[in-house]
C-alpha cells in the first residue's frame, strides 16, 4: 500500500527498498548540505516531487509541500516535532541522495 502526503494528500508511491537493491553504488548519490533556516535552498524543481524524510520524527512528505511549511515553522506538519535534518529520496524508504541539516534561527 502506498503512503499519502499529509499536505497535498497526493500519493507518495510505493516503498523504495527493492529499487535501492537494484541500483548500482555509482547511481546512489550522497550529498550533505548545511542550511540556515532563513537561507534560500538551491534545489531544482525536480526535487519538489522527491520524498522528504524528516528527522528525528521520521515522517515523509513531498519536498515541494515541505518548502512553504518550512518558511513558517521548523516543525513537522504531521506531529509538530522540531526537525533538524531532511533527507531527499526518490521513493519512500529509499536511499537518500541529498541530506540537508538545518540550524535553528537565532532569535534577535
């Protein structure tokens, strides 16, 4: 059974475990990026359809649905727990190809 994005109610797709096993290590890209909560992201439009996996809570949603939420709050739209890392993958539970660590905004 596929999962649903809580923001747009769109389909997140099936689990990515079988696909990940089939991909060669050369295809699995790993990048880590540190991002300030108030700095612009340098992700492509194609990344909007990717699956955003929030840590530490572990909830999944479309990256494009997460972007406007993050501009207002640094918490999960599902459970409201603060998150400090987002991993992007092609499929739910799939190998992440981009990992963004968020730093808390300084209160002025």
